[in-house]
C-alpha cells in the first residue's frame, strides 16, 4: 500500500462517519414525519366517523342545543331546528368558494322569539352578488323555520396565512363570531348565541343564497403521506446499506 493510500484512509473514514450521521438524522426525521401522519390518520378517521354519526341524528330543538353547548362547548355538526325573523340589514359576508366559484357565505342574524339572536349561514352567493340589493327575492320577510347544522365558533384566527377580517368592508376570512355580531348593527344589549347555524339546502326564494354548504366529506390523504414518508425512509436505508457495502475503503 502506498503512502498516499495510507494517508487517504483516515479522511475516508471521517467521510463515512459523517455520511452515517447525516443519513441517520434524515432517516429519523422521515420516520417521525410518517409517525405524525399516522397519528393524523387516526384523528381524521375519528373525526369523519363523528361527523357522520352527528349529521345523521335527528334534529334537536335550539333549546336542547344550547344546553349541550353549555355542558360540552361542542355542538359541531349536530342537526338543529329553530325559528325566528331574519335581520337582513345585518348580514355578514364570509369569503368562500363553492363548486369552483368564488363568492361569499351569507351570515344573517336571526332574531329569536325571546329577542336573542343567532348568526345563520344561509348559504353561498356569487362574488358579484354580494350586494343584497341584487338578490331581493332571497331577503325573506317574516317568521321562518330553519333546519341546519350547529357549528362551533373559532377561538382565534386559524393561522398566520389567513388574512385579517375587514368588518368595515363586510368581508370576513375566518369565522370570528364576536366581530360578526358586533358589526351587524344589532342593539347594544343584544344577546347572541355562542355558536353558528348552517342552514340546510332548502331552496331560498330566487335561488339565493344557496343553502347546504357545510363541508361534510372531509379529505383524508394521511395514509398516502404515511406511505410516502416511510417509503422514503426505507429507500434511504437501502441506499445507505448499498453504499456501505460498496464504499472504496471497504475494499
């Protein structure tokens, strides 16, 4: 063995050690990502099962839904029936897309028989029909009876990428119940229920808003992600093993 070959061996060993350390770190990260997605898979399957169970239940009267919310703080997707009169001048507009079309979900205060209010998501209107004056037939007057799904409020903005709400322009990007209620022109002492109601798909006069917009079918791609991350980890393990067997210093 030449002197150059003898001197090259420590450098080769250091390179091998470094590659093993880096490979181990990347392998651990890939395994961790796959494990996290597996946890998300179990969570999503539980959520889908819960939504299916709730949405297929018999509608509860609003009074019972209030009791449930006070007891658990969670009434998401429970069917509910309620009656009242819409205060159309206070409708709030939540930016949304529906079947590929951009527009708004119309949240309208419903005055209950006892004088309290609940914000009802009446459904979708196209972007250029945000102005209620362009859809007068849908501004139903008088007492109405609604069947829909109760929806929990959000405690905070879902993430930093979500734009801030603009109550002045009546454009909301996340469902801030307090801000919606405060900007709806309701009486100063108005009592507003702490949850929303999404109206069902019963047609409104004139066809707008389009009801029944609650997203029920949740996408569940977490198993695909698990396979992807763990598959990459297995591929990395195979590459590292092949490299170790064929490395020059082994020869």
